[in-house]
């Protein structure tokens, strides 16, 4: 084996050992993001075939009007589908207390935070939902999107990039009504920090490859020395 080939093998081994991999968004925990965790008594009030709701406290969230299971497709007068699971959160109408939640991380300078929420357009009352990313408890960044057709859902998105002035401030979510009943599902929050950070501990297979390359390099060096 030529010395240059061995060096190349060692280089590949180092890359395999310490490569950070592909960058990907880091998911930030949101409590009860799809409203599938129900209150202790379930959803006791009926509203049609396989339809129920509860006008009480929603696990994981502050405020809001309650949780709503509009029923299976084609049998309900409210929605034709539900984006994630069977349950959504709702705010009864304009002026009603919004859903709020503060997550467990704070703003970092230079990091971008992205909120996505599915907002519903009810068959019977139309669209009346709003979602905001809340920074420092008071700064609202409105999620934007295009309202879905009646009975359907649309994903709305809000983004915010931290600065030195906002570093350390809280990050929260607010879901509110701007008209009739507002409905929400599939609340997701992420940042642009890679979730696959380079590890200081290489994979065992990479260690074997590195050892093999170093052994070959040492053998070539010994032969050259003897010659």
C-alpha cells in the first residue's frame, strides 16, 4: 500500500469519527401540542354524532375555552377532518381568554425560533383563529398563512430570531380568537440549532477504521525506515 493511500484512509477515518452529520431543526417541547391529553373527566358534553367537548381547563395550557372532538369525517357539521388525532383546542369567540403556554427554553442570540400551528375553518361559522409567538411575555409575532376552505385546516407559521437584546427572554405561545370560535391543533415549536451535534465519542466502527488506517501507516513507515 502506498503511503498516500494510507494517509487518505486515515483522513477518512477521522472524518467518520468526528463528523457532525446533517444539520436539522431542534424540536422544543410543547405541552399537549395536539390537545390529545384530556382532562380527568374526559369530554362530557355531546354535540352530535361522535362529537363531544369540554369547557374546562385544558391539560398543559393556561386559559382557552376547552377541548373539542368534532367527530369522524362526513358525519359532522363542524370539520371534515382533524390534523392530528381526534381532539382540538378551541377558544369560544372574540374576547374569550386565549390559550397560552411558556416553554422551557429562553431566547439565544442568533437562534431562529419557528412556531407552526394548524388553524381550522369551521363549516358552520367560518375562520376566526390567530396564533402568536410570544417573546419576553409581551412581544407578539403573529403566525401567518392562508385560511383553509370550510371544514379544513391550514398551517400558520411565525418566526423570530434572537438578538443580544432579547437573549434570555422567555418564549411562549398564544392561541386566540379574532371572531367566531377558533380551533387549533398540532402546535409545534423548533429552533435552527442542529440536533445532531458532533460527538466527542466516535462510533465503534469508526474507531476500528481509524485503528486500521493508523496500523497501515505505521507499517509503511517501518518499511521505509528499514530501507
